[in-house]
């Protein structure tokens, strides 16, 4: 049990890093004259906070990063190498196109998130996307995931 708890906490720390790194980079790279973006937090810090979030209309499953640019809407879910898309995130993924959100992506690295925005034609000034390994490619359908070799071991 102790090993599993360490793995889970390490996975959460990895996920947090994958969420904060794109935020650092986006502030530098995106043209804020034609782009709005925000990270979203829907994880309560306590039971009372969870009750208050729900009463305010906050929904679970909302992507970690939302980006609007030139009429396009992009949602990015950040996960660690070991993370999986939750049932609530799957529901939101299916609901977002009804609101004309064209892009819902699951990304495992900051670079993957930036590549996603570049492919969505976000104004990522002067940044050229690198080639990604298969496991790092942004995933649109969580059922078609290519896992990192370390996860498969």
C-alpha cells in the first residue's frame, strides 16, 4: 500500500508540473491581443470547498486549460504519464462540441499542450513545434491512447 501511495502522489506532482509549465510558457508565447486563456481548477481543497464549488455551478471534468483565439475554442486536459481521463472528463469531452468547442485534447507534457495550440492555429509567436514521440502526441479520443514505455512495463 505504501508503494502505491508514493506512486500516486508522484503522479499528482508530475501532473501539477505538466499543468504549470504550459502556463509559464503561454504567458510568454501567446499573442494576448487576440487570445484569451485560463487554467481551470475544479478540485476542492476540502469537503466544504467541494460543496461550495458545486453550489456555485463548478463542474468536474472541465479541461485544465481553456484557450479562445480568433473564434476557436480549445480545451486541454493535462495528465501525468500514468494519469487517465476520468469519467467526468469523458462526459465533458462529448458535451463540448455541442457548445462549438472544436478542440478537446489530452496532453501528457507541456510541449504536447503547446503543439496542440499550434495545430489549432493559436498565435504562438515564433515557436516551432518539435516532432513528438507517439506517446507524447495529443490525444483526442482517450480510448486510442499510446502509452509511454515506462507505463507499459
